[in-house]
């Protein structure tokens, strides 16, 4: 369980040009959940990621992960529970060969060799990297590199996997496949996922969407609940997916559409229900 | 354009899967060390003649093309030539054997000889260390160094950390080079020609890139440290190893041959 209570954070605290990045944020994420975090540039998403992985510490409030307070004293315990994947894989890959990099984290935990080998094997398998396990990382495409970074995070067997815009450098189909893979892992391993993204389409695939603005949480709920607030989202610079936005406008004109509409399929279904007239 | 990545190979790793690539990293490190010692002991052209044959052998077995090494060493070789010319011109030769003389500059047979030996020595050192890095992956290099220096840990020396610093330094060479290229390209796009003008002008243009390169280097180092920390790296303490190091009989045979060569050379 991630418990964030009244957390504030500013960069360069105490100085004149202090930058407040989070203010009084409250957020709870139960184990095994699949949560997307969206927000405009500078809304504090990456800052939140840094606080959850003990790269920075809150200037106010508390964060607990499975009951362990995230502070300097507990930083290593926190990092065993939480793995992070950054936007740019070049910023986080340490070794120069695929399988060696995946093994880097488990090696640091001091696990026995057999255990490391087994974790490397299953992480490589989960991300479809078995064939390129011996390759040099510098020779890989950015999609492949991002997979290696995720495999490395996964090999830590974290309670929560936190991804900070891992898909923003990838072509859309590759990004979609990656999200599907992460969903699969989330279900199989009951590993909680917090996925930061700019893409509303991606966010619609999650169980829960948290919208951030100016260091605060402004909306929180299922994609259907959140995307209902079309005006609110537009005001903070976010565009609701086309199908959801069309449904919103049709409803605003008094056309009654049944159910949650997140994508084209939902919309088609709702519209054909309207066309065939109200059922008896 | 500078094309530094192709022109500076120091610190790169090129996997050809050759016998040398598959050798135990510890043995490769010991052999490299033997060669380094040898380069200081050898002092005549016959000795270096044998060394050159040896280097050629290493080159062939490694399956790394000679052209690749030569192209990747041109900056280094140009620099070496420059130093050697100085060495010759300022060599305090005796009046009896100089070939040419003007003001305080001279060319003497002795000067030529000393510079020749120095040049060969440096090339020998450069070649064996470059080959070590070209044929040994980062992990093997780290693990090999750690295992060799493990006994020093008892003297409270932070061996793991030192090895890691060394390895990251090596890892950074290509990154720095890439960074220089990127910045140079950006400058070229703004109309600064790096491939025109005299040597001094060119050197000055490259010099102007130094500050931004160091800044981006520090940023990179900081990012890498953060990444390692978030992946639970705490300075090598309690770290276990995924890769096994196994010296095959053939590896020992190579080491024995090298040592035998050293002893024979010593006696003759
Ligand atoms: N290292 C830093 N030093 C000072 N200020 C920073 C630093 N990093 C971020 N900030 C500021 O903190 C605020 C929140 O930034 P953050 O990176 O968390 O936003 P974000 O939601 O991740 O944005 P993006 O979508 O662009 O990644 C911004 O105002 C930003 O300018
Ligand atoms: Mg960000």
C-alpha cells in the first residue's frame, strides 16, 4: 500500500527562487492496482516519482510504502519495494550487455547466483528479450532499450513498479504493446503499477486515473469518471480521447447514451442502441 | 566533420566472439599487466620486433580488423608523432653523431634511436590496453579487477568502489566523445566549420566546446549515480555476481606461454 499524506515538496527550499512542485498531496494506492497519472508539463508528476523512490524527500507530510516511512533512514528498504523506470532508458541502464544489466539490481540485493539467474530469465522472457540477451545495449533500438530497463526493474520483484513516461519516446504501436505487457505483468505478479503518461488514450486503459495540476491532485477515479470532466480537463491543457469527448458533446445536446464511453467501440455500441430506439 | 566516434576507439568494446573475447578476464588482465611490465624492460629493436609479431598475432586472433584500429587511433598516433618529433629535435646529442643542427635544434642518431624506442614502447602499451578493452565487456572487466584486487580489501582498501570508479571512467570515454560530436555538430549547424582553417584555429574551435562538455559530463554522472541508487546499488557492499568466471585450460596455456616468453626474453 502506498500512502501519501499531505505531502509538499519544493526544489531549492529556503532560497529565494524556491520552486513549489507538490502541495499537500493525498493519494493512496492499494497493492496490485493499475494506476495512470496524467497532468500537464510541470504539474509535479516526475517530482512525485522522485519522492516515491527516495531520490528526494518530502518537505512536508509523510509517505509510507507498506508501512515503511520513506526517509533517509529507510531508503534502501524503500528501493526494494519500489522499482522505477525513467523516460530515457539511457539514463538508467548501467551495464553494457542486456542480461548483465537486467542482473544489476538483483546483484545489488546480494541474492544467490541461482536466484539471480532465475529472475533474469523470467524478466527477459516477460518482455520478449530472450533472443537479444547477449546483445550490446548501445546497439538496440529505443523500444528495445526501454524493455531492457523494464526487465531490470522487474527483476527486483518490486511491490510497485513506477514508470515515468516510459512510452513518450516510442512510436504509438510500440507504446501500446508495452502498456499491454505491463498490464499482463500487473495481473500475473499482483504488482502495483503507477504509470505516468501524457497520452489520454493510454490512460484510458488503466483501472484508475489520477490527474495532477500545479502540484495537486484535481481528479481521481476510473477513466470513465475522469473523462466525464471534459471542460475541467481542457482547462488544464489535457484533451479527452476523441470518442469520450464526442459522447460528452452528444450528451450535452440531450442525446441519451448508455454506459461508459472511452473508445470508438463503446461509442458505436451506444450510438447503434440510440438508432434502434429505446427498447421496451 | 570530426567523426570522433569512428576515430577514437579507446574505451570501446567490440564483440566478435573470438578466442580472446571468450578468455577469462582475470587472465587477460594478468597478461596485460605482464605486457606493461615487459614494455618497460625491453630496450632494443630486436625485442620490439618480437613484440610487433606478438601484437600482430593478438590482432589476428581477436578478429578485429586492423583498419578499424588504425582509423580509431589516428588522433592518438598524430599526437604521438608530434611528441616524438620534439623528442628528436631537443635531444641533447653529442657533437660527434649529430646529422643536422640549427640553433638549439638538432637531429642525432642517438636522438632518433631513443625516440624510436619510446614510440614503440608507447604503441605497445596503447595496443595491449586498447585490445583488452575492445575484447572484454564491462562486467567482465569489473568482475576481473575485483577478483584480482580482492586481497587488498583486507587492508581496508575500498576495492569495489575503486574498481567501479575506474570502470565508469572507461564507460564515460565513448559518452564524452559522443557529447563532443553532438556539440560540434550543433556548432557546425550554426556555421562554425571544424574542418577548416589551420591547426591552431581548429584547436581553438574545439577548445571552446570544453566547458559545455564538462557540464554535460557532470550531469550525466549525476544521472547515472541516481539510476544506480534507485537500483539498490550501495557501493558494492554485499553484492553478488550473476556471471561465473571460469578459466579454461586453454586460458591457462596462453598465460603460461606469455610467462615463458617473458622468462626466455629475460635470460637471452
Ligand atoms: N531539478 C529541479 N530543480 C528545480 N525545479 C525543478 C526541478 N525539477 C522540476 N522542477 C520544477 O518542479 C515543477 C514540477 O516538475 P515535474 O518535473 O515534477 O513536472 P512533470 O509533471 O513531471 O512535467 P513533465 O510532464 O514535463 O515531465 C516544475 O515547475 C518544474 O519546473
Ligand atoms: Mg516529468
